[in-house]
C-alpha cells in the first residue's frame, strides 16, 4: 500500500534495529484518511469470506477495526486489557506478555459478543512478537469462532509473530512488510524481492 | 440523535441508578454505522470552529475520535494510559482517578502532537464524573491549545461531570443526555423538557 509505505519512510522513526515509532500517524496521533484506506484494503481483501465480525485488542487496533468493520458492514469487538486476574464466567480470557510494558496483561472478550461458528477477521496495527494476536486466537478458539484471517497494518517480518500465526493456519495480510531496519533504514520485503529480481 | 436513543433504550442495560452498560454497541462490541453518524454529528456541530485536531483518551474514545476527525478532515490524538509514574520531559501528563477501575492512572500526550494555539475538539464516549476529560483539559491548558468544545456520545447528567466541564468554560455537546436511571428506566433530558412543556 503505497500511501502507507510513504508514511513509514517519511514519518516513521527507527529507534533501533527492532523498534519503529509510528506514533505520528498510526498509534498516538492518527491520520484518518490513511486509516480509512487501510480499512478499505482489508475489507477488499476479505470481502469474499462472509466475515461476520472484526476483532482487535485495545487500544491501538480500535481505529483499524472500526475502519475495516465499517467498510465490510459488520460490527467489531475490541478485547479489553486489565491487570486484575479475576476470572469471570461471562468472558473469554487470555494472558498476554507485553514486551513494551514488560508485564503480563489479561485480555478479555464478553462471551455475549463471540458466538460459535461466527466468521471473524482479526486486525491489528503492528505484528511483531505476535503475543497479542495469539491471545486473541486462543479466545476465538475457546468461543468456537472461525478465524478467516489476520490483517496487520505493519509487519516486522524479522520477529517471531509471523511464524506463530502461520503455525495456527491463519492467513496473514500485511499492508507493509518490513524485512529489516538495520542502520536506521527501513527495508520493505517487496524491495528485497525487487532487488533479487534485478540481480538475476 | 434518534438512532442513538433507540440503541440505548433497546440494547443498553441499566445495572443500577448510576451504571448503564452500552457494551453491545458502543464500547466493547461496536456498531460502525452508529459511530459514523456520531462522528458526522460532532463534525457538523463544530464545523465552523476551524478545528485543527480532535483529541480523546484511550480506549473507548478512539473510534469516536476517528469518526469525528475523518468527517472534519483533521488528525486526531488519543492520550495514552499508563500506571508507571515515570515523568518524562517530552509528554504532557495528568493524573486521573478511575472509579471503574478504582485506581489512579496517568494519561499522557506527546508534546510533539499538541501545539500552542491549535484549536482542539475533545470527544469521549461517556461523560459521568468527568475526571478523564478534566485530565485532558489540564493537558490542553499545559500545551497552550485552544479548546473549542467537548462532544460526548452519552452524558449522565445527574453526575458531576457536566458541572466540572462547565466551570472550565468548555461548551458541551451530548448526543444523548440522560436525566435519570431510576427503577431501571432511562429518562432522557429531552423527555423531561417535553414533559414540563406539556404541563405548562
């Protein structure tokens, strides 16, 4: 997605070989026209999957989920985060290790809002270690929902998230796939592909 | 806003005279077409205020802020919540007592994303005790921003939020204003007004 690539290159800040700040347009300050296009891209990619519901985790997935759900014409659900491990009968719950916050949080979804057999599209802003998405997949499995795919805005392909999700047989659609961030430079997976083609 | 009133009456659950659950359409499971209309209503109400930016607090204000910002054609910012009180030089910060969670959280906004003189519209899902919004107003004052108003989806008029915001000279636009929730029944402020008119 060209506009997203442009934003990443122009406004993203590579803080280390693993940390990319995109808080000027994606997950603190947000550019709505970009998010609208992201939602339309996800909706277009999964429009033939009879999606019943879109799901994400609070907070930075919420606008992505809304834009996607609006374009698909279905509701969305965001899993809530809390610390208190008070197991409740009426929620599905999963423990997620957050490296950013260096703590384990519980993510919960009310059982009322996930039904067995529902076709659910998972979306999130960034796929890095994949822990939050794996927690969502555990919740969706517990509910007996049918996961049609995962849409992520930015995938850091060099981290372990992709492998974890693929081992669950969930198709991944990244709108920007970052191969590496060495020396402060973002290299997209497509660029690498193009380079190798040029060399052949 | 008729559609919102209908959702509250049909799908809202009055758990006590002070607690209204709207998690089936507004702040856990979300109905996107409703949110889109909410955003359009706020945008229309404040379209002549030259709004530069919309601001809210994570998590349940994010989709409201996005819908409003998209309709206005401006960026939005969501304040982040964290527990660790690690004061940082590059963020504006305010302490907010959360009655729902029974704890004090720090809300923060990066200084890069709030500039002196910017005209900012504050939005949120529910105005009850008003603590989160007051925290945002403190942050906006610290930044030297110009607050053009507060748009709230649902106002519980019998709690202290309205008075706190009005004492800051910020105009409030609620799309649904609840006068009372005694005996499990939601009474909108408009209904009361209509009743008193009828009696005259």
